[in-house]
C-alpha cells in the first residue's frame, strides 16, 4: 500500500480541512472549554499532521492504515495534554507525541522480540546514565554504568543497542523540576554555524540587549555549536540553569527581531 495513496482507513485524505493558526488557537480554546464538537473538529483539522509523521516510517513493512490509526491515538493524547499557556504551537508539542506512540507500536509489534529482562537492563542503564550525568555534569562512560550496575560492559552495550530506534529531537531526556532538557539540547552542530544569522543586524541588536552571561550562552550554543553540557562546564553552572537562561534569552530576543 503506497504512502501517497489518497485514502487511509476508508477516508479521503484530500478532503481533510485546513485551518489557519488563528483558527487553530480559537478551536483549541473551545476544546479546553468543553464546547461540544470542538474536540472532534480539532482532531479532523490535524489529521494532516499525522499523515506527515507516518511518512517517516515508510519502508518498514507496516500498513499505513495501522500507522495512521496509531498516530491518531498520539494526536488525541497530545490534544488532551496540551497546555495553551506555554506559548508554543500545537504541532511542536504534538509531533513528538505522535512519533512516540508509533515507536511504541512498532517496538511492541516487532517480529524480533527483545526480552523483558534485556529491556529492563536497558532502561535501568538509561536512568542511571541520566542520574550520573546530572551529578557529574558529563556523560558517563559504559564502564561506569557497568560498574554501578554490577554487570559486564558488554551486557550494557548489548541492552542499549537492543532498544535503539529513531527518536525525535524534541524528546525529553532529563527533567529538573519543571524544566525539561531535550535531545536537541545535547546535539553539537559541526557544519552549520548559521553565518547568515550572525550577520543579521536585527539579531545583533537583540543580542546586545541581553546580559553578558546570556550573550555568552547564546553565542556558544548557536554560533559555536556547543552543547548545553559544554556551556555549563565552561561557565560553571548546571545544565538545567543553562537551559533556563537560554530559553529566557531567546524569548527576549524574539521580542526585538
């Protein structure tokens, strides 16, 4: 079944409604207020989002109809849990939710089953990795994980590799109280330094309005391609503090760009 087909689950996808950003915001407000029919209308208006997500899972031998239905479950979970006070676009929040739901479906229905004990070992290693990274402000080695868990390092590697799957850059990897650190916060950009952005006069002006520490964080993160962990180590604060300062600085810059 081709991913470019017009019909999915007996539905003509070409007839799906399209709403503007303002219309989406107004409809979401109605959903939160419990207006009859608003939730169904919001789901219908975002089914194209599900379609765009399932295309990345093409070629895995799974039925597009099945993936579409699973993606719709993720969409409904995103709608029910979306916080309108955060000031982010619904699609930004919903996409990782939809991807996560599909990934769980693919993992649970994978023909190559991973044993429960192996999954448990992998998840324990991931939790320990996050705890050690928070404590030491650096990524722990496989040897350190193995020593803490009391098992061979080969077993740790094998367990972690058994659950590997493509992940969203917006998937949270660590929480510090109410602040989430995402995979994208750990990624170093080696080739795209975005010289065009740094040469933009408006951005320069917005950058100069920040405090000295905020300027340093923004320059290291987006002009030098450093990870939040590297920035935290150089400045002498925690990664969670870097994340908070970065978000605050970007929010201030957007007001002037």
